[in-house]
C-alpha cells in the first residue's frame, strides 16, 4: 500500500478492477494533494456507469414552513414558533411579507397552488420539505399529498426527510409506527423520499452540531422501512462544518452498507447521494469558514469512488454553485438536480433571495459546455421525452 501522501496508483488499480475501496483508501484520498488523479479516478467510474450523460430534471422545491422545534447549530433556516396569540404568516406568494420573525407556514391550498404552477411549467416532480412544526397534525401532511395528487395526477411527490417522518410518528393520533406513517403517506400520494437530515453519522458530530435531531439509527430506520415498502429514496451528507474527513468516510461506508442490504433484500434502494456543502452564514456555526471549492470537488469525487453500489452522485448546484457543479461533471458527478425555482433552506451568498432557479436552457448549456450529453430524467432516473428540449 502506498504512503498516505504518496502515489494513488494502487487505489487506481482497485478502481479499474472494480474492487471496493476500504476505509483506509478513503482516508488516503482525502489526505492526497493529487486532485487531478482523484478526479481522473472518479470520472473513470462515472463514465463506466453513465458514459458522458449528465442528468437533470424539471422540478420545484416547496418549503411548507420554517417553524421548527429543533435548534440545529448548522441551520439558518429554522424559526421558533411564536407564542400563543402571535400571528404567523404564509410565505410570500402574491407579494405578502413573512411574519416579523421571518417565519411562515403554508396552507395546503397554497402548497397546491405552487404544485399546479410547477406542473404547468413542465415539472415532473415537487420536492417538499420543511421544519418540524409543533402544532400541525399528521392529517395536514396527508391532505397535502392527497390534494397535490388530485390537482396534478402526473406530478411525482418527493417529500419529507427521515427527520420529518419520525416527527410524524410522534404527532399522529393514535401514534403510528414509521412503517404505518409511510404506508399512510404512500396511499395519499407520496412517491419517494429525499435524503435530507442525514448530516454526518457520528455520535460526536451529532452531539456537537444537532444534539436534538434524530440521529443515525432513526434515519436508517426510516429508509429501511421505505425501501422495504418499495419507496425509493436518496441520501445526503452535510460536510464542511465540525466533522473530520475520517467521519465523512465513516458516513459513506454506512450508506454503502445499507445499500448492499437494500439491493439484496428489498424492492427499493437509494437512487442517488447528494453531498451538501455547508454554508455557515446565518447559522450558529457562522464562525467556521465552510468548505472551499477544492473541498467540494474532493468530496464529490470521493463519494463517487466510495459509493460503488449507488448509481448516481448529484452536485446540488444550490450548494456548490452552478459553475463548480459544472466542473464536477469531470469529478464523478452525473446529476445537477434541476430547475429548483424556490429554495429557502440556504442562500449561498447569504441574505440572498428564495427565488433560486436555473432555466432548462441554462442547465443544458452548462452540461454541453462540459462535454456531456444532457438527459432530462424523472425522479426515478427514467428519461423524459418531450417535443421541445426547453420547457422553461
């Protein structure tokens, strides 16, 4: 085996032979200054799996509330629910202003209005997540799914992180298990789960950065049940805050181990992993520098190399920026997410607008300029055929 800062030739041989990389290999990849060989290896795997295809979708993100009972240090999104008697305000849809505390709480008709607009613009998916609202009943979330399905029958509903699903088990009356919550949501129209809330699977990091949030065991419980019910999902890793490279590699291996079992024993599995670049501004960890562009490229490439059983690696352009996401198409990434339109959880430049959108034309130009073939996909990575390449 090569030295920790030496040649990566032995790892490259393993990659070419299709041999699984070890924990120690992952540490060496992070420690190596040879970003070019790292990118070459990751691109080798990416092209073996997908050629030069690069995927995107036409979607819309809907954040239904930013009121949340949690106080995660890395989060600049949440707002505490006002005391009894203080009014809350819906998200500005028609020029309204949010509450004085910056909080909002969408009604089901307002959510359906956004879903209708997305569907009319050609979207195949709505991606719905929000804070853990302390007063909304479980029926609100069921009604949300039913109403979207009724209004837009062909629109895929990708909704609710594992953290939200566990929250639903606690607020449902009578209390439901994770499996019962997922069955009820699936019957109401839920199509798949996003991968949010994973953060870093490590007890030390959990205690320091998101102590009150559902941890590793609960997150995997939700995705295990989802996969056993035939509900596909994604997975994430939030990197660049208080975790170490070793803890990132441990996180990836746990995802890989779970995927091994799902592929062998369950009707569904992880479609994609989305490494999320931590943005410090506005959070309790604002004193941290956050990841550099080099950190981003390294992490995206290492995810592709370590996660040999997960088909897709996504550069979520909201987090890594469109330009770096474009570069990452040569560093193992094969998916740039989609049009997004609205995103309130982070604003990369701090103080930015919630309107964060890439047109289909720009996405396709970014992909083509990187020497790739743009492929519109649906949520489950099936190609979407349209009469026109540009819908928006």
